[in-house]
C-alpha cells in the first residue's frame, strides 16, 4: 500500500555543506542496509510506501527524509532502531541554512526588537496564517516546500519558551492586522495569538496606526538582536543593502530609526485594546 504523498522529504540546500554531508551519510546507511538484506529499491519502496525513484533520491542524498520515512525503513529493514535514530541528526538540517542561522541568533539573544511593515512577523504567526502567506507566493512553492517552511517558522517560536526569557518588542503596522489572510477563522485566530503574545511578561507589542502620516520605517522592516556579551546584529530592508550588520555605526542608525518608530506607535496598552477592537469587528 503506497503513501498518498508525492515526496518522502525535502530537497537538500546545495549551499548547506553540513546539511549535504549529513543527508549523504544517512542516505548511504539506508542503501547499505537495504542491500545487506537483499532488497531491491523497488521492493523496498513498495514496503515503505514510496516509489523507486524517490528511494534512490533519499539514498543518493538528494532528499531529506521525514521522520516517518526513517521509522518505516527501520522496521522494514530490521535495523533495530539504528536507522530511526538518524532522525536526531536529520532534524537538525531539515530546515534551510538561512532559517537555522536566524533561529540560532534568536535562541541566544537577550533582546529582540522588530518592526514589521507588510505582514505579521514570523515569530507571531499561527500555523494556518503562515501557511496561507506562504501558499500565496508567486511562483508557487510545492506543497512539500510549503510544509517545510511552515515547520521552520514554527520551530523558531520556541524563543517564547526560553528560560530566562529574552526581552522582546514588536511594532506592527495596522494594515496587516486588518487583512483577513486565510479567511475569517484563520484571521481571528491570528489576532487572538497576537493578544496572547502581547500579554506575556517579557513581550511588548505596539501597533503603528494608519493615521500616522509618516515615520522612519516606511522603507522597510527592522530587526535588532542584542546578546549577553554586549554584541548585536541588525538588519533593515531599507538600509545597508538589506544585509545583516554588526558595525557599530550601522547599528546606531537602526536603533535611532527603531526608537523613533516605537515613540510614534500606539502605547502597549492601547495597542492591545486596538487589536481587541479589530477582533471584535471580525
């Protein structure tokens, strides 16, 4: 009986040297184990519920296998848990390199400041909202890539569970709060999630109202992360070619812009009341 999916995993990022090495090693282990028990690729694929071509892709290090694929392979090949155990290495490289690097920074920052102008920031998105946004991209992503990107985005949200908790501040534009991404129910749940996060003891959430005629974030979002050793990294779509920067003079510019934006946005209590009002209108 075959599994009703097109792919058993995700494509490997060719620029991710560590990820390529890990997936290639796992693929070789799968191939050696399959050959050791005398199973052809087609026979093995039928047993685990995938096509022969996809089995070759996994064994050749071209696809990142899902956890269920490894568990099924372990059972079919009688590996006694050895293949299933490779998931501990695979899960570390299943997300794109860029997302993993961002997640590492967020996981160690003691302060996180974000101004988002066009959408709800990824750390604040519900799974359904994130999926709707990603599915709207053109050219469209494959269904498998959509799920991979949603999972990567949700994995970063573990930042809210850190102990000690970092100080986190967001400024969101009013317009994205009023856009019913994914439909009414998805939109309502997203607004409820913003209220949940905004009430956390270590989070400050502000809304930039549409009646603010101009402010210093009109040319793009801003992200500022500060670390316990006194270092920091910042990025803005409208400055320094949109690339992350650690230069003190660049960080001062971003901090000045972000501070001005915070001063112009609604105060935290009024911001939460505003989100409650929008929720009540849905």
